[in-house]
């Protein structure tokens, strides 16, 4: 069984056929899903999806795109993590590709989420795009103030950031990007990742893997990403599934390890 460690099941794209999407995930062997918060203003919608399905969990946080339009403090984030279905902080981080929020606001938002992760012991989900250097700087500075756990989601960064993240005890989550024809450089980095530090995700509804590229992504498609990751790491699909399942539960320790009824 696989786990989709990052998707957005509250997005409008999924509302007309959400039950069918979850059924297809179950049929494809996807045991659990983590639906990710991007705005506090829509957090109740994210939580509602997690409450509706036994095998869906969620996070609380503000995406770097929203760092200026929405704000929070550590206490607010911590309070929302008291719900049993809230198992992580984020997604947060830095996005210098789109720069939809000022970089100073993004960095402040990032640090607030890390502080909440440190206080709760929950992992922080890091989004980073075209911001490897500043992401590494923030993580190092915050780690010097006290340990915390987390992962780089939808990894497409450089080797140096991957190595620094691993040294800090972070995990790295791979999306459908590793299946794309032009991702040879990424696959070369991924090939050197330790099996006990990788996760798989869809980032649905975005980044559908080959052979579904260009379509709306959904959790059942994580099987294609997992297949490619197994090929790159030179392990069997079964070994990859077992490892990513164990890695997910080690990182998101608040998620019950046993089987659930979809």
C-alpha cells in the first residue's frame, strides 16, 4: 500500500467527484492521504475533508504565495494542531519563481511555521522553488535555535539543498516531476537519496505524472510516481512501498500506523 503524502483534496477541482476520487485511490492501493493547508482562511475546508474520510489526514499552514495576504502567529497554528486529524505544519517556505508575496513576508511566514513545528513536535512541510540558498539559510538558522522535523515537498531543487536537508534529519518527497522526460538531472540527484528518507506524493491536482501528464492529478496516480522512484533507486516496487510507508509514519508520527477503512 502507498501513501500520498501531499495533495489538496479541498480544492474546488475535486468537489464534484471526491467520493469517486477516494474510491479510485483505494482501488489503486493508496492507503492514506495527507491533504495540505495553503491558507488559514480555508483551513476549515481542509479539516472537513480529513474529518469526512477515515484515511485522510491534514496539515495547517499558509503557503508562501499567501504570506502577505494572510498572516498568523505561533499560538494560532499550535492551537489548530490540537485536532487529532491535524498532523503537520504547512505548507510553508519560499517561492522566488512566482514571487506572489514579498520575500521578506515569505521568510517571516516560514520562520513562524518552523517555530510552531518546534513547539508541537509536528513536521513542517517545506515548499521551495528557485530559493535553495535562502531556504538553506533559514533552515540552518532555525535549527540552531532548537531541533524540528520536516520534509522538502515536491522536490525539484539542487543537490546541495538535498544534502543539507538530509543532514538536518529532513525527508524528501518526490512528485510526478520525476517521471517527466526532461527530469534527468533531478533523477540523478534522487538516485543518491537514502531509501529511508523518501516519500511519494501527487501534489494533486497539479503535476500529474506520465502517463497522465496534462490531466487533473489525483491520489491514485501516485502509483506512477512510486514506480519511477523504485526504478531510479533500483529497488522493487514492493520495497519502495514498504519503505515510503514506514518513512511517512516515522515522520508523521501522529498518524495511526494501522489499517483504516477508506
